[in-house]
C-alpha cells in the first residue's frame, strides 16, 4: 500500500531540488508541512513575519514602477516563457500537487494544465488590452479610453487549488503590467515554492534573451494570517485577489474597502444541480459523480446539493448510491483511485459534524465513514456521503468542504429553481435536462443566480476562457478569462481637442 511505502518527503524534496530550490528552504523552517496522503510531515518551510512582508511589498512596488513601462506584448513574452517552463515541469509540479494537496494524479496534472492554459490566454491578451474609441459631441475632439497598469497585485490562495489560482491572477497581472505578491495557504507552501522557482526560470530566460525585467517582480510570502493582513493593509497594494472561505472574505473585504483598494473575492460555493424528467441519466450520473466526489468534494465548485425530479428519483438515486459505495478511495498517487484524502483532521471533523446535523434535520445518510485509518493513522480518507434530505434545511445551506451530496426530491421546476437560488452562496450551478425550455430558463434572468450556470455538465471543472467567480456570499469577483483582465488595470478616459477653439460639453458657455 503506497500510503506507507512511498517516501513522500523525499519525493517532494527531489522535485524541489530539480527546480533548483535550496534544501534549507523546505527543510529548515518553522512551518511544518504535512501530506494529506499519509498525514506525515514532509517538510518545514521558512516563514516571514509581517515586517518582512511589508519590506518585500515595498520592493515589489518598486518593480511595478519599472514593469509598467515595458510594452504589454513584451510582458507577454515573459508569460509565454512561464507557460513553456510549466509545460516542462508539468509532471513534477502535478505530482507535487498530489503529494501536498492530495489530488489524484490526473487532477494534479489537470491543475498544471490550467496554469498552462491561462498563460496561453494571457500571452494573446498582451496584444489585446483594448480600450474603446468613443463618439464625442464636440467638433475636432476625440474621446478614447486607455488601460494602464494598476500596481502591486496581492494574491491570497487556498489549499485546494494551490497553484492554478495563483496562475490565473499572476498571468493576467503580469501582462497587465502589475507586479505580484503571493500569500499561499499555509497548508500548501511547497507547491508555491515550486511555482515561484518555475517563474524564476522563465524570468532568467527572459533576461538572457535580452529583455529587461525588474528585481522582485514576483514575491512569495509564506506565513500566517499576520502576513495576509500585512498584504491587505499595505497602502501600495491597490488590488487583492483572495480565494478562500466566506469567513476570510468577511475579514479581508471590509479592510480593502476601508482604504478604497479593489478586491477580487472568490469565496464559498454551495453549488447545486437540478435533474429534470428528460435528463439523460447516464450522462447525469457521470456528471454528478465527478462534480460531487472529484477532488474529494474540496473544490469551491464541488456539487453539494442535488434536486431530483420525482419521476426519475427512484432510478437515479439508487444508481448514485451504488457509484458512491464502489468509488475507489485511496492514495491519490495510485492508478485507479478516484477519491483521495481530505486535507486534514479539521476537514474530517467538519464533515462528521455536518452529517450529524443532517441526521438531526431528518436526513438519511449513506457513507461518510472514515476509511484506511489503520493503513494511515494520521490521514483522513472517507467514503463520500449521500444524504437524502426531506427539505433544504440545516447544514444543506452551508458550505462544508468535504464530499457530502445532499439529495432532495422535487415535483415542479420553479420550486427546484427557487431551491437552487435559496442559499447565501452563488458560485456555480447546473441543470441536467433535454427540455430546451427548462435549459434556457435556467440560464436566463429568472434562472440560476450564480456566476456559473451550466447545462448538461456539472458545476465544477470550468475552463480558463470564461470569467470565474460568483455572486452573493461568493464575493462577486471574477478571475481568469473573458474580460476579467479589466479588474487588474486602471481605466483612463481621454478627451483630446485637436481643434483651435474650446467648445464645452453640454453646450455650457463660459466666455471670458
Ligand atoms: C476552486 O475550487 O477554487 O472550475 C477553483 C473548477 C476549477 C477551479 C476551481 N477550474 O472546478
């Protein structure tokens, strides 16, 4: 059983050494790193304190003053090289994601692919930071808008996508002319160190090819909450993009607002799917299984609530239960495993608490028990749980970061739609149907109130091309594709008079 036979620390160390990271960085620090695969310690990482963080942010601000002057397509060249280095490091970084975050190999690799994809996107974007030319009411005038670099971009990321979320923000921020400061989750510093080393490799090649780039263009700050606070409070950080819990967002958001800094918040999700009478149930089963059990239910976009029409309930739900009972749970590094471990004991306790509360609220729980406790005493593997609920109450309206799927029967479409929207979170959602009217209603103005609304696919696993984020307690931010880049730049409206008179707008007269 690889849970005990693989030297996870040794493997992680080899990957970091291969990227040129000195051993002291991950072996001689104060922050212990555990792999959820075994629950054992795999490294000790050096941390910074808030004062060091503030000094580093100042240095990153200096870098911004230079980087903003580099033409955007030249900035894109650095991101192109980052994409190349990520391609070269894909297997290693993907494996490190599996070791440190507990994702199955395919999902670890998928996460790195997501980084590569956003780099490609950002390279193209570096030649497309378009502003509008706008008709003016004044003769011999031109009105236009220009997009300028904004400043230091702070990035706060969570353990569950330890590297992709950084890359969504980093790739866009860099082509937009910003410098970046990254505070990763304390649970996943090794993958952050590896990503920073990969960035340094790209930067070295960029400079060797004759390009100029300032020192401290990208700063990694490993540390606890005080470091995050130093970033959020620093007057020279005009934008913080933070991914994590709604609780974290409630702390970060008001602080940024108080100093009029921008926030891109990607907080909790409590994502639902509606299964209607016409749904293709084979497709639905696969869609639900991946969305609810994939990544052990630890995606912001994981499926947590399933509304099943009464005419298909007794067909679909038993099939789902069968899939839940047989899904391979185990070491994420082993071929064939589909569900890896929870990140830590606190996640396991949170799951058990939610299941107990669900029972209390009248739910029938199948699964949810701890597995492999003897093979890996400090790791937390669980059988994913299905909970049939009489109604949407208790823990169903909360986000529990674990593989729990609450299933509720419905009889009328509008009720299912209302249930989809009746939670405080608004990240992702989906409908399984072949009824065009239901599908269109779901994505319409009176449909799902989430930032993501899908048809015949689950709520998770978004591509980078679309803007990613959600409404309500999810925080309202948008990262990644579409025009999310605008959040990383400042817009200036310019009116230019190329005539020799001075007509005033709105016909105002002011003759002196
Ligand atoms: C997250 O869980 O924070 O759509 C991000 C998805 C992934 C990203 C999830 N592309 O599931």
